[in-house]
């Protein structure tokens, strides 16, 4: 089952986010990780918010443990994100 993920990184900046994406080998508006259906990010009043849809919870959790956690620490993001997970009833893709 697809899962929606909201990650709130308090104190993080969009510059740090850009560094994380580059270290993961991704480019803006390009393809993301295998099993990632959709991804976007926005600046908030207190940091940044990432919204994802993944094919499964297990795939997200593996990617978070192997990539998100270590790389955000490496670029100086202050602490782990507040994470919310949602079961996705449906999603649409570009036509």
C-alpha cells in the first residue's frame, strides 16, 4: 500500500535541503529514489517541510535510515524531522 510521508525539519534551510539532494545524486525536477512516487518541499516559518508518496512504508523507512538520516546530519540539519505517515487511498499521475 502506498504511504504518504510528511517530514518537518525544524531549523533546516532550503540551502541544506539542496545539499542533501545533491549528495543523494538527484537533480531538481529530475527522477527521485526507486519506489518514490512523488516528492516536493517547501520552506516553513520554522524550517522546511517535505511531502512524499512512496510505494510502501518499508521502502520509505529503508531510504530514511540509509540516506535521509545520515545525509541530513552530514550537512548540519539540527536533529531528526518530525515525521507523520498516512495510508494513501489513491494517487494520480501526469496524463
